[in-house]
């Protein structure tokens, strides 16, 4: 299934925090502000996963957030890509060996792009989202 | 339950006419996604229940299974916005417990980076608050202005967030003479802009209408519920760790807790007072940094420069200590107990400021409207405030799901209504 | 309030049952005056009297209650700060008491100081301590269905349920 052309013009992103320290979350919001300005690429943060094309997931998944993350993934329509932002979502980061963490994110939902860093710079996050779109194009269907 | 001593409804009165909305947890409004449950009579809030714990990672459990240096880096990631506050309190606790001295230059550098963090955090909060009221322009303007201090932090420490500056017994990086001009440039930039920010936030008619007498926390409530930080100072409680129990370079300065009286207003404890206190604290932080830069003591950066020697000293150490720091959100507190020949801390307790301000949400919400939920939740500065999903259940049992957009839409509509 | 005044207030109410563990002065800055933390211990039965004495003298601020599981007893440190509002005016008071592990019950102080409720709920869920008279004893930070107590070091602790503790990063050289 080829991606509709609108993907290159407008990409809506939904952000899910699964227990992160908020460092990555703030850098995601900073990516929208005039210094980095993703809106000129058509990348916008949306308030609901039902309108989203890309899910930005931060945080090692905590036990209470596990069912919510799964549900949000299911609510996002195809084609979609999951971008994990930050070290703790990718591999656990500094959080290993805890009773309340069930991550990392790729054990819960399939992940297309990992953006490492603690936290990654806003430029890296934008790069990650762009790579997610490229991954969608090559894969043809959602992952 | 009605507390007799202080007139606070801790669980809200339930009546036949109320219906309840749960909100969350997917909205990064706190250091944790959080769940609220509001009892409503019409549009008015008559009860609120708060369930945190969605970002509970078991930090203290993990910290007691790592050596102290690993615990230090773990503590930095407790919160990404006040990311130096936890290391500053933790190093203080361990230094008090183990009897490690910190050279004066290191203390000054710790103070400077802590105050730079305060500037970035308060401007961040102001932008987020504006977004909740519907002023996205102010959000973009203030976060653009914030980038200057983020650049300075990166130039001085190497990273925008998580600077890894404090280490037990000192700091890891210096602020050399060659970089001093960068700091002075940034401070001048903010000194010029502070007046404009105060104008944009405090002298704007629509901001005044939306925030005055909204989310009120009275002086007595703030004292009884043990609120900390700007939340308490906005209610007139002049409590500030830098004033009451001065540590690091604050010990040589006369810091005064900022309350709305410094702006010429009798404290009411509403959201407007919170804006006043935080913006004035940006000005105070600029003065503190300037003072520290001008009186920077010379000398070494660490009292135990080599990390293996430090680890050995910490392993031999026995004792307990507390460390306190005035983070942008309030008092951060760490308690630690060390035992000789044990690498891990035997007991570690962290108390972040929002922990102390959790209960002050209850009197703030009671009596206000649904449309005010976003701005009241943001007023104690729980890190980020984008409430995501609101689920309405009416008495008849039919449900409708409303999204963050809906809540923000209601909030903006209220602004338009009030501005006429 | 100075630490001597604070000690006078507490010993006035508790007499010989108050044990002063130590008073520590820390000097920061270059020429700063010392800041003080004061460590005292009271028996569990006199905890409420001590807190009431503090509330009558000067409105205290409770920061948190920290704990330490020593096997046969759990030590609870009530971290107060007394005397905010003036430059160098505050004393950090650590009021310690110990609870025997075979009778984990403490009286609440949330009627004297409502801000202590969060800390008491946390002790209940993390240590399994019953707080007598607490208005709300639901789990606060832990999931509602969690029944084990993470900070205990014995059978009640999380370590016993090895499936609960997850190692996110697999270390080849360290044991599992």
C-alpha cells in the first residue's frame, strides 16, 4: 500500500509518556517551538491517537501504563509508525531491575525507529520522525 | 471527611446531583501521568481525587542496589526539568553523612547552574500556562526566549538537559574565564526581556480575567498542607530553603522569599499570584547568578579528584545525612544512610516538591469550573500540563469521551467569553 | 527558632523520654553561619505528643517520613523543618521512632498536620504499616492491586517475587 501523498505534506504525531522523567517530553515540545519549528514541515502534535500517523513514545514502560500503551497503539489507525524517544524507552537506560517497570517499549508494541539520547536533542527527534516516514514508505504497510 | 482543625474538604462532599469524571492517566501533566477523578455539580467542581503512581519507577529501590556514583546519575533522571536539583540535594546529603567538604568554587558553580535551571524551568512553566489558557502565541514566544538559557547551559555544561555537573565533593566541570562573557550576554538578554515578559503575562487583561481568583489556596491551607515552593509563596507563605536554611553559596547571600507583595499585591493564592512569583524569581535568579559570577572564588573543583579514591572513601563512610535544595518547584529533600564496607546506600529517601504540593490541588480545584481544570492543574507546576482524555459519565450511564482538544477548547472558549 | 529552643519545647512535653541523638552543624559558603540539623528519638507511644508540642509552639512543616527496615524493627524518621520565614531561622528536625516488625502499627498525625497524609499513605503501602486513624489508606504511588511491600527486606518484600523485578538490560558478566 503506497502512502498517500499527504504524508509528505502533513504528519500528525501523538505523544505518549509511559513513565518518563519528562526530559524527552520537554525536548519534544521544544521541537515545536520557533527555534526548531517542525510545523514548517507539516509535523504537528495532535491531542488524540485516532488522528495520529506517528506515535512518539517516551519512558520505560511502567506497570500501570502497560495496558494504556497497548490501547493507544490499537487506537492509532494504519499506517502508523512508533518512534521511541530516549534511552529508557529503547533499552531501559538507567532504569534496570525495578519491580514497576515492564519495558522497554519494543516488548510492548512494535517499534520502527529508536532515537537514542538522554534526552536526545530536538533535531534528533525530528530526524527520527522523518526516518519513521521513510520506514513507512519502504515497508509499504504499518509496522 | 471534614478536618475540624482546618476547614479542608479532603474527599469532597458527594450528593445525589453530582456526576464524576475521571481524567488521565495519559497526559504528562506531572513527573508522572496522573489520574484525577472530579465530582461535578453542573460545571462546578465539588470533589477531586488524585491517583498518582503511573510513572513510579521504583527509584529508591533501584538506588539501593547501585553504588553511590550510579545512584547520582539515576537521581538526575528523576526529573528532566529540574535535573540538577536532585543531584544537588543528594550530594549534599552524602557529603553531610560522610563528612566530605566541598570547595567554595565548586559551591559557586553548583549555585550558578541551579539558578540557570530555575530560569529555564520558570519560563517553560509560563509558556505551558499560556498554552492552557489558549495563548499559543505566548507559548511560542516564551519558549523561543527560553532557548537562550538552554544554549548557555549547553555551552557551560555540555548538554541541554541532565548536565552531570555535581559529584560528591565538588563539580565535574569548571566555568572558566573564557566562558564568562557568554553568561553575561545571556543575563543581559534576560534583563532586557524580563520587563516585556511581565507585561505580556501580568498586564494582559485576558490573562488577568482567567487567572485572578481562580484556583485559590489560602495561607492557612498552604501551611496546613505543607505546600512548598512558588505554590506556597503565592499564598503568602514566605518559605524558601535558600532563605531559611542557606546552603552552598546562598550561605553568603541574603536571599528573601518572593511573595506577591513584591509586586504590590496582597497574596490571594490564585493562579495570578503563581505567575507573579515565578516571573519575579527569574529576576532574582539573574541577580544571584551575576553575584556569583562576580565573586567567583578561585580554587579547586573537587575535594577528592580521582573517582576510585572517591568510591573508596564513600565505601568506608558511615553515617546519615539530609540534603535540601530549593528547586524551581519547591523543596527537594534527600535522606541517605551509609554503612561502612557496603557500596550501596542502605537507606535512601527522595522527596520531590510535587509530592508536597499534591494535596494542595484539592482546595485549589474545589469551587471552580471544568474549563479551569487545565490552568489550575498547571498552577502548582507539575512539570507538564497537557491533560489528554476526559471521560464523562452522566447519571444515566451514557458515556462520551472527550479529548485534550476538547478540554483546551473549553478553556479557550471561556477566554473568548470573558473577553467579550 | 534555635535548636536549643526547639529542644526545650520537646523536652518540656516529653521529659526524659526524649533522646537527643545529635545536633550537627554544617558550614557552607565561605563565611556562612552554620545550618543545623537536629536528630532526636522518641518512643512510638509519645510520637503524637511530640508532634502536638511542635504544632503548638510554631507551625511545623513536614517534608517526608523516611524509613529503614532493620529486620526486627522499622525505623521511621519524621523530617520536620521548624522556623521558616527568616534568614537562617530554620532548624531541620529529624524525629525518629521505631516500630517493631511484629506489631506494625503507628498512630496518625494527619489530624494534627494534614500535610502528613501523603507521607503516611506512602509508608502504609511501601512498608505494610497500619496507620491508626488515617482517613484514607488506599495505595497512592503503587498500583491498587499490589499487595507486597517494596521497601521491606524480608518475606513481605518484592525480592521474594522474583518475577516482579525485571532486568531490562542483560549483563553478561553479572549474575542474574
